[in-house]
C-alpha cells in the first residue's frame, strides 16, 4: 500500500494522536493548499482546493495533536 493509502487508512480510524503535519499531507493529497493570509494570521489556518471549497482549522499547539472534532470536520468535507 502506498504512503497516501496508509495515511488515509490511519485517518479513517480517527486516532487520538493524529498530528497536524499528517493532516496537512492528507489535505494536500486531496488537492487542498494552505492559504497564506500574512504574518498575523496566528493559529487559524485556511485550506482551499481548486474548486474553492474551504476548510478552516485552528493549528493545535503546543503538541500539534488534532482534536476529534477537527478530524470529523475534515472527514465530512472530504466525504470519506
């Protein structure tokens, strides 16, 4: 299985230790890119795909571990 497939499989299990960096890779695999709003954007991060579908997230800190509600939000938008 490819790295992409393994990442999607891991994501679908909704693990409690899913890291923000993994989420960025996952979203990138589905055509989403981070929208840079400048130096003052803080911990709010927006991802968009070519169709303009937005995903708004708060970058988790200090641990980088995603909250379950964030994973559910991503799953609903990606329709997995």
